C-alpha cells in the first residue's frame, strides 16, 4: 500500500467529516452507566441487537445500584441473545457493585480508573469518556481499525497502535467525532467484505481502492 502525504490524509479526514458530520453512537442509553453496559454488551454483537436487549433491561434495572443487587445467573437470561453473555453478565454485575460501593453509583471520568473495572478495556473506556463525559478520546473498534488502515490514515496491527497514530494525526477536539466518522464509513461503505468502492467519496484518495 502506498503511503499518503499529510495533505492527503487531511483531505480524507475532511471528506469523512463532511460526509458523516453529526453522526453519533447507534447505541441507545439514558445515562453514562447505561452507555457502559451497552458498550460491554456490544462486543461480538451488533448495535441493533444490543438495543433490543437493553430496551427491556434498562426498564427493569436502570442504574448501577439496581444491577448490583442481581446475581450473574439472574442477568444471563436477559442478555443471552448477545455473544459471550456468561462473561458479560459476570463483569457487568461485578462492575455495578464496585461502582455502587466505591463511586456512589457513578462511573469515574478517568481512563485509568475505568480500565480497572471488570469488562472495561481501553476501547470501552474511551467510548465512555468521549460519548458519556465529552472528554476527548478516540476508541478503536473493529470498524475503526479496518477503515483507518485501509484508508492509509494508520499503518498498524493493533488497536493501541492505531489509536496512537490517529490521535497524532487528528486534532484533539475532533477525536470523538472522528471515531464516529470512521465507524459509519465502515458500516455504510467500507464494509469488511465487498466494500462499495464505486460509491465511496474517498475512492480517488484511497490507497486500497479496488482498482489501485
């Protein structure tokens, strides 16, 4: 893959911003706690399925305090239609209890503290910070990893490396928005299989386009 110039990368980002301006998370939630639960559930599960689960789950157990009273075996049937639900139930309950006991039911707005909670890794913490608290952060999920490397915005094999390269390229105040641009581009056009290169507004700049 050919390396892009800084100007070409900025041009790509500008087009992404124009194309996906105003996009946001597809997950449905009413609080930072609910956002955290939804993101934990979204691992290996699409957002539409997560929203179906959380619609009833949050109606019955809207906050950390109410979920902390459950046992994992009680939560499992409520989230069984998502992948890895055994581990997710265990982690959500454990985190709910820690948040209730140590943080008065509110998640901390600190990445180091967030990643100490069960089920919350770097990506999930970045989503919570950016979407939940409005703190600049750039979460790298499978869409962001794939799209940013296809477009030549990053050249890396790990989400951590991709995050560092994107944060070095993109102004800090746009990190959270860029996360959404890349996700929606990956969902709509730059799909994992059979990307729609003929419809892509970035085709003339993309180093991975089918005819390159």
